[in-house]
């Protein structure tokens, strides 16, 4: 993650190949020194199909919104649906292994039903020519067709941290499970991110708070809107304290714990979750994180990116409020300081991401829910 399409954790050579877009890889591979350039990113920001909307009266960067037309015509939608054949989707799942089930607060299969099964889904897309997936969540909106995810699940760089591109063939499948789409599939029509995100690269942690975005989907194959097909969405909350208990969901294709690698919930086939008290990730001395990057101890790997961090969650109903999204892995010790994975059992892997704020998140949400 960051690898996130959430790739998080140590390399898994045995897994089917999967791209690791530069920004998500940064936290996972210790920000390997790579030459990065942002000229292409700035060009992409004003490419055809993208509308830049700065904050009124020259406001701060937090208020700059980019709207990208993804698949807005009937022909576009037809092409996206034709692209995602069952075989292509299955190719993104990693191999199930015969290993003993092992569940804990840092990772377990969901399997409890409720609103999670209708509001949290898998987000498929093509990233720089290679297929990948993230997680996205239905949230309240005037159009009844808006989901929230990570910014890098909508727009990412190549492996060198260059050449920002909007993801293509973007398809949202709420309640996805082992190849099934019980509520239908929804093609993404519009992608909405903050313009600062298009300046991201593999080196600078200062962009991490902007790794969030919204997507607006069309109708499913039955002609239903997202709201009609799924019912009430999850709630959404801005400026909530980051240290409150939370539950994080995702469709990971890997686990950072070798003992759980290959269980169905870590192969992309079904939703997994982690729960606990989130901690704020400070970053390393060389790469300090901006304030507001939070997450709980969690073994979910690539594919969990964009999944929701839900506050005020009820296991009985499967409902809560999205207070942030998963974007990257982070290792912290008992004192909350960054540590190296090789440091031993006292260095714990967390799945972290930006906490939603009125300044940065609300303008994106406001723009998305007005699109159709």
C-alpha cells in the first residue's frame, strides 16, 4: 500500500505479478532512492477531461479539486464491462493455500454480514497498462452514486514515481465475494481528487494526506443506481479524533504475516478487517509524515488500499462512519515511533492513511456528490 493497491508487507515472489505504483510502494520499500519528476503530473492535471477547480478567492491548496471524466458515455461503459471478464478478474486473485485459519484483531475475514456486505466493495482498474484492484465504500451523496477510496486508486504514478495517469477501466463491485457481484457492477464515470495529489512522487511524504478521493458511478446492469441497489451507505465524518477505536476493511491480495498468507481473505476473494485503537504515524526522521496519518495494527496487504476506516462501528449492523482510508503500511514500536520491520516483535505493522478533514476531504465529497 502504497503499494496499496495496497501492497503492504514484504515481497512475495510466489504471488502472481502485480504492479506497485510508486507512491504506494514508498512506505513499503523504505522510500528507495529514485529520481522523480512532476512535470508529467502537472501536465496530466490539465489534460483533456480534467477540470481544475481551485478554492474560491485563491484559497489554500486543500481546496483545489480535480474532476476527471472516466467513462461518461454509454459506449465507455460498455467497453469497461467488456474488459472485466470473469477470467480477467480471477487473474487478480492470488493463490489460496492449505494453511490453518488464524484470525486476530490485526486481521480476520469479515463474514458477519450487515451493511459491510452492501457498502464495501472491490474497485478494479488498469494502472499504467496493468490490471489491479483497491477497495472503495459507498458514502452519503446527493446523487446516490458516490464512493470513497484512496487517491492512488484513481490516479497514480509509474514505478519510478513519474508520469501520473488516471486509472482506466474503473469498475466498482459492492459486496464482491469470490467472483460474485450480488448487487451488480458499477462503472466509474467521474474521479475526484485534490490537485496536490497529482504532484506526488515516490519520495516525499508531504503528499500523503492528499491520498484520498471520490468516484461517481453509473447504474448497474439492472438499471439501478448505487443507492437503489445497496440501500443506505456508510456515514462519513470529518475532523474526528484519530485515536478513537476503529475498524478497517479491505480486499487484500496478500498478508504481511506469512502464517496467514494464502488464506481466502488475503487473496482478493473476500473482505477482511482489522480493529483496534489507531495510532498516528510520524514517519521517519528523513521522511516525516504530515499530521493526520492514522491506522491500527493490521496485516492486510495490497488491494486493501482505499478501504474505509470506520469509527463508531457496530458489528451488529455493520455500520459506522468513514473517518479515513487505508493507503500504506507503517511500522511502529510501543512508543509510537517508526521502526524497521527487522527490529523484531516490538516493531508492529500498521495499516495507515489520512484522517478525513473539513479542509481537505469535504470539498472533494461536495464536488463528487453533485456529478452525475
